[in-house]
C-alpha cells in the first residue's frame, strides 16, 4: 500500500527531496512524495533528483592565489569560479542567482532574504534584481564592471577600485546622445600582473598592485570589440563586423587576421576560432597569424573552452555538449537535451568544466528547466543540477 509523506521546512533532507527549496521562498512550502509499504520512494524521477542533489563535486583545486584571476569563460559575462565556489549571476529557476560549493556540490542562493518575493518594489536591494557584468574572481574578491567603474565585492561589501575617464574618438562619436556612456567598460580580464579593462575600441592595462594605468592602447577596429583573449603579450579579439585582430601589448600595433570570424581562443600557441559564414559555424585551428588553417568541427557554437587538450563545446544545431580530444580527434557526447547557446567555464586551477544553460525534457518539450552540469576535464564524473520554476512566477 502506498502512502504519502509530507516534507516541511528547509532541512537538508527536505531540501533534497523537495528539489532545491531556497531561503528566498516561504518556509511553509510543502512537497509530497509516494512510498511503498517498505518505506521506499516509488517516484523514479524524484529518486533521480535526490541522487543528483546528494552527489558531491569533489573538485581538485591547485595553485589558486590572490594573483590568479585566470578564468576561461565563453558565452556569458556573469559566471566565474574561484577556489571554493562557482558563482552564477544568472537566474537559476526559483533559486535566482546561486553559488555552488566546489566540493560538496551544494547550491546556495545568493539572496538570503527569507520569504523573498523578488518584487523590486518590495525588495529593491534583492541581489537578483541587479546586474553584475563581467564578474571575475580575483583572489578572495569578485570584480565586475558597472558603467565606467571597476567594483570589488568582498565579504558582501562593494568598493569602487577604479573609475574610467578615458575614451577614443570612436566612443565620442558613437555616444553623442548619451555622452556619459562613452567611458563605459565592455570587458575585463586579468593575469598574474595586470588587469585589462576593455572599452569598445581600446584597452587599459592596469598594474595589479597599484591599480594604476600602465598602458593605454587604442585598437584599430571600426566596431565594438568582442571576445578579447590575452595571451603571451598579445590581445586577440573579434569585433561586431566578425573581423579578427591581434594587438601587441608592448608596441600597441594591431593587425587584422581574418574575416567572418565571431570568436577566437588561444591555446598552446594555436588559435582556435569559429568561422561564421552564411549561418554555418565551423571550428578551425591555425597558427598565431591565422595561417595554415585546419578544419576541426562542422557544427560548433562559438561557446567553447580548452582544458588539458580537450575542447568542450556545444553544437549549434542541437545544443548537445561535446568533448573533442585535440590529440586523438575523438568526439564524445558529454550532456544532451540542452538548448543551443550553452555557457561554458573552467579555470587553470580546477579540474572541472561547467556548463550552464536551459534543459529541455526530450519527452515533453514544454518542460524546460535551467541547468548546471559539470564533468572533470577527462570527461568523467558527470554532475547535474536542474532548477525548476522561476523567481518571477
């Protein structure tokens, strides 16, 4: 005989069975599930969900320091990872913005207001109602750019650590109707010694110790830059016209490398780039001058990262997440049923790759969820969290 067991509150066990209840929801929320006479849960979907909820990540973290700041993230400007957490400043179902413990796999909502309705008229300071562009973990802080400011978050407090007053003639002409926007920042990046602040057509190199500008470089581009990548004294980037460039940081010289290219990524002295031409997105590799090109994949969305000689990407046609071995050419399915446009992130100091996107139930496409999935860099130990509902429901 089956019976119903009721789960109340927000204990760990309750949170597992109730599919990620959060501190931002009412503590009176109830969830029911069925048991048989032996006290075993008979709902297979719920069993799968509980198993996922209890699965740890056990991420290996090495050589993270206050001067790391080396995240590899493609496809989103609001996801980052440090030595303890993956931070997702994007709405994950009814939990809103979250951080994920890299060891336990616990998902922690960043909003800690009990019973939060996420109505900005009631909770104007709710973190889920704010935008944190280009969020980047730097030591024990999180840095993001807001308009023309670089802001650091530490222990829940925010501090402006740099304010930009530089622009080129391009920005002056582009933002005539809104002159304050000509100083706005577009991207940020970091290495061991410097911080790089990108405007639409320039980059400011800041000394990491003093946070003073050590070099200003005007980039030779006639449109907003996109996907900047700092590698061995050069900046590789595309622009909104799908042109690819390389700028030497020391000399400031910029060289055009190619056309109809919408993303560039540099790994082991090789450029990996997606050629966008007539709607097809094809992945190539080439030398640092974008010569001697070799086609690798026919169906590769611009969102990809490379870790330990494995290239992780999602297909443009289906959204399936794949792992392509650069040594052997083996192409392995990692996770399916995601929609195209997956955000993918890893870092030098962790042994996992994370994928953030939308999950579509293959048996009922009307059921869609937000999802975070992860594998180790050898493609093993798949870990999945699905987020139902929405904070806006």
